[in-house]
C-alpha cells in the first residue's frame, strides 16, 4: 500500500509538472506575441518621431531666412515643456559633463 501511494504521488507530481510545462509554454508564446507587438509599436513611434523631427526642421529658418541644418542642431525639450533648438556640439559637451558627474557620484 505504501509503495502504491508513493507511485501515485510520483505520478501526480509528474502530471503537475507536465501541466506546469504546458502553462509555461502558453505563457511564453503569449509573451513572445506581446514582445513582437511592443517592438512594432516602438518602431512605429520612432518613425513618427523621425517624421515629426524632419517636419519641424523643414519649417525652421535662421536669422537670415535660411533653413536650419538638422545635422548641426538638435531639438531639446526641457522638463517644464519648453522646446529649444541647440547646436549639437553644445549637447555633446553637456552629455560629457553629465556622464562625468555620474561617474564621480559612483
């Protein structure tokens, strides 16, 4: 009787493990689909942002009325909602300073 109960527990444990495997495989497939949808959504957002960026720069003019070169400037949004056009060389130097500050804090 003890051996029979042991075999029954072992069989139940195996069945539970097989059920867990099936559930995990279903969950894995669901997560793969969700990941794929998120990746497509991110890709669409990046494309829209790029289009917006190009549209903004196509409308911008300097003091002499010439188009602003997007290779030389970047759009910067501050935390208060202000939007600025900043020369790229200034942004790069700010990023270096910020990264140096972060490294010093570590």
